[in-house]
C-alpha cells in the first residue's frame, strides 16, 4: 500500500525519463540521417521532420509556434523548447519535479542522478553542449536515463513503488516504440535502398540493430522490423515484451494470478498482450501498418488511463475529467503562491 | 594566520573578549582551523556547496518566476556554546514553552489571565492568529505548541535575549542536521570530542508526535502535511518525513469523512491519526478558515474537534507568538509558574498603547519596527538603515493600524568570525534552538545559527541573504 499521489508521481517520473531518452534517440538518429543525401531524396529537411512530428504527436503545436520553420527548428522544438511540454528538456524537468515530490521514497542515488541530469540540461553548459556537440548531448541523456534505470534496479526495494516505476517505464517504452514504427508507416517507397535506410534508422533508434541482425540477418525489410519491434517476446524494447512485463508488474501489484484480472488496468493490458501474442506481421500488413498502430496506441492510452483510475482515483471519482495533472506548469500562480506563503 | 586581522568591532564577539583574546572554549578550533589556508577553506566550501546542489539540499527563492532553488550558504567556522551557558539557555527555553502552553490552554478555556488583569483582553482578541473557533475545544494532553523554534540573539554584554517565539510552524531544523553532517564530512579534524550530537532529533520528534495520538493509540498513523514542492522549506519536509519514516502528504492526499481523516492510497483509504502540519492555520480547512485554500482538507477541523485526529502544532498557537503578546511573556511566566524569567527579552513598545505609539513615532529612525504577525524578516523596518521614504511609509502604516506594529530598540547583536571573500571577518549571528514538547521537554543541543553574510547587516533570514553555521554545544 502506498499513497496514490506517490504512485502517480513515481509512474510519471519514470515515464518522463523514458520519453526523454526515446526522443533523444530519435533526434540523434534523425540528425545523423539528415547528413546522408539519400535521406532527403528531392525533399527538404523540413519534409523529413513532418512525419517525425506527426508520429510523436507534436505537429500541431510545432506548426502554431513555428509557422515558417527554418532549419534546425524542428530538432530544437523536440529537444529544448520549453513551450513544448513534451520536449526532451521539459520531460526531464517534469521528471525531476516528480522525483522531488517523492524523494523520500526513492534512493539517494536515484535522486542524485535525476537531479544531475536536470542540472545539466538546464545549465548554460548543457545548452552550449547542445549547440557545439549535439550528438554528445543526446548521448548524455540516453546514458543518464539508462543509468537511472540501472541505479533503480540496484538500489530500490522491490515494493509497490518499484512496480509503479516499472509500469511507467514499460508503458512509455511500448508507446514510443509504436511511434517509431509509425514514422514511415504511410510513406513506403518502391526504392529498396531508401526503405532499408529508413527502417534501419528505426532499428537504431530502438537500439535494435544488433538484435535484428542476429534474428534475421543483414537484409532489412518492413515485415521483419515489425516482427521484431511489435511481436518479439525477447527483445526488451518490443511492444509485446514491454506489455508482458507490464502485465506481470500489474499482477504483482494486485496479487491476482496471471491470466485473470482484478481491475480495469489488468484487464486492458492483458487483452492487448493476448492480441499481440496471437498475431504477427501478416495481420499487420493486411490491416495496414499505420491503422494497426493507431489502434494499438488507443489501447495503450486506455491502459495508461486505467492505471490512473485504478490506483489514484477513488471509485466515486472515476469518469471525471482529469487533465495532465502532474505537470508543474499546470499549477496556477495563485496555487503556487499559497504553497509559498507558509513559512516561519 | 587566518585570524591575524580579525577584530571584535566593539560588539559582543563570540570568539574574542574585549581585549582581543580568544575565549578558552574556541582555542582548539582556532588552532585546527589555522592549519588551513584561506584558499583551502574556500575550495572546501565550494565543493561542499556543489554537493548540496547535487543532492538538492536547497531552498526556493520567491518572487522569481522559475522558483529558483538555491543552496543555503554554509559557513565552516562553527559556533561554540560552552556547557554552562547552554544549561541556562535550555532551562530558559523549557520555562518559556511551559508558560506558553499554559497560556494557550488558558486563553482557549477559562481565560484566567485576562480575568486577573495580567493581559488585556484586546491583546488576545485582536491577534490575527487567535482562533475563537477553538474556545473550549480539548486537544490531546492539553498541548498546543509541540515544536517551538525560539529565536535568540546576544546583546552587547553577551546576554541571550529572546527575539521571538516561533510557535506555529518553525523551520530550519533540517539544516542543523545537514550542517552537522557536512562538517563531519569536510572538517572531521575540527571535532575534538565533546560536541553534543544532534542526531536524535527525528526520533525525538516522532516520539513527540506519537505522544498526542488520539485515544492513546500505541501505533498511530502519523503523516507530515506539506504545502507542496514549491514551498521554500519543502526540502526540510521531505527530509524529516524520510528520517522519521512517515508519509509526506499534501492536502489533496487527505480526505475527511464523517469526522475522520484518511489518506488516499493505492489500496483505498487509510485512517490518519496525527498530522505534523507545515501549513498555517489559515490554509488548513477551506470549510472553516480561508475558503480559497487549495492546500487544506475540507472537514479536517471538524475531525480535530471530535478528537479523531491530532495536529502538531495545534490550531491557534499564533496568538502566543504574536509580537504584541510577546511583550507579555515575562508576565505570563510569573503568573503561571511563579518564577522569574530565566531568559531576558528585547524591550518592546506597542503601538496600540497611546503612550508607546507617541514614543515610536517620535523615534522611528532609531527603532526596529515589526509587523505583529509577520515572520521571515518580512514587513520590517530597521530605522537606522532606512531611507526617509521608508520611514514615512511605516509611519503611515503605524498610524493606520497601530495594533499591527511593535517597535524595539536596535540590538546590535553579537558577531561571529565568518569566512568571506577577503578572509575571515565578524558577521552578526542569531540562534534558533528547537524545543520539543512531548512526554518530556527536549531541547536540541545547539540549534540553527544563522549569519548575516553582508557586512554590518542584521538580517539573517535565508530569504534575504543569510547563511548558517554548525552550532556546537560542548558536553562539559
């Protein structure tokens, strides 16, 4: 048993770090790809970013903030623009705020790492690094996220809080992998070299290059990438693998034996897992990759909403509309002022 | 030699007597500190502050959009209080909290002290933090102030004077513990043995909280109620909750149902017995106090009245640390305890008494004027250091609402050697010891020594450029 708000903070803290890591992976690969002539074909750099922004659900806010984007704007928007609540730096700041709210529940080492990451990306040195050596900047974020994961693994008691941390990370990872798969789901080309380049990039964004080669050899095709990233039971960033572990974590929280369910979240996650366990790339290609993923993302969202409803809300509150409540910026000034007034 | 240019500056100097001789109880520290150069000291302090920043041992600066977090500046030269001096302070603090608790019980019940003409009724009823809603309500052990953080200063003769009694939600104790840990880590060689430990504070605080559990529940669910992460003392809230292994909750984590308070957990509701609240009365319960409070719990006060949950500190203690009430504390001690006050306090003029008001208005440039209900160094005028405009502004405020202001002579309080850019110089210090009122009364040895880092400044508050140092009480 733990405070609902604490569970919520822990869940979001790890989600936000995982999201920051995945976005860093995505931008890093993208900037690399943009160095290759073939990536662009006859298009502009801006055309390259459009599907990336679409897949990460950032296109609308990007367009409103940058009606006439210039080179570098898209990467900046995803990386460091604080007006973008989902930018890498925004995610890190939110993760750190969430960590601050639960710092009596996480280990000193976990706190120190997340605090250091936040200090880095918000410091003038960090911004300089992003300017002069963007690849090094993204590497730092990726390795800090993985370090945080490792520290958590090595220092945190396996209690309910641990489970919520895992749950956040796993659901976010599944979601981000699905977004990576979605980037080029609607623009398949006849040019095998171009396809291989694109899907190779997706694999690298997921750190799946080696895993792929081992399973399927050198040739990169869309079906095999889908097979690995959606359906693999062994690859740690595949959606099925993430859901299987999320399912275990949920059953560990509730104490219900696997195969059944005792709350909405277990029910939805279990159903989605079953669906993935009993289908494969053929079904995906028949339905169309984009539609399949769209559907999948809706179900992932329902699962994540169900976490909130099952563990944070009281039964009488379920169904009320809650906005993204745990964002520091969602707090209004008068609320912040009241928090500050208490002092002696 | 680190102290070769150090001068006592015609104040009471903690380190040296009038002739410039180092006081005997500082001798060991001075010898050991002298083995370090100024640069070495500064490097050590810088690495320590970086460590604080990395660990997030920070407070939030207000009036800044981003809510910047800063490290509370730490000075490595520890303040020393010899055992006999501490015994007097301790006895004086125990006497004072005893009288304050008797006073609070009295004003919320029979009001004998008013009927006997010791304190005018107006003083009590006009105090902003007096809670008539709590008249006649009984609370566990009749204890009101469980945690007190009294501010002490020393005058030119070295006399300890009480400056104010912080009996609502005093903060700063986490820095006492963190400063000690930092000193041990960075300057272990300064410790010569005989320094009294501060480590038991969290356990003592927990015992204090357990002591007031409703119905003497031997295994109460105790929580710390914080305003939230944006509060300047959030680090402390989180620190204390962790040290005591209790939950740190926000108002939205609690829910009051049928006169009981529960916390919302992943497995449903769990009853709460004792709340160590770090929120002012005004914000506790929007049904009773400020309607616009987003920090409190609707129905909490009802649960307190029914005796189903206990608060530390109790509701309504602010009437005792009101700065007008303060002027009457020596009388309280005589009235309730039939004793003479052990600790002196600063002479205080009350603007609501006509004769005092005239004196205040005639002498503003020489006085310190304070708002009766403010703390944290806000709402204050230091006459000698103020411009004509500032003085006029306060004159108008005093004329408009005399009850809200008191004035005191400027006390040029003691200075202590402090590490500054150019070397070691004297800076003004105060002392905030922490007193716990539980089964027994416990005074944490030492307390928080705050230091005004600006030369000549008398303002030691962290929000206004103050720092802190470790405070050593010797066992013998």
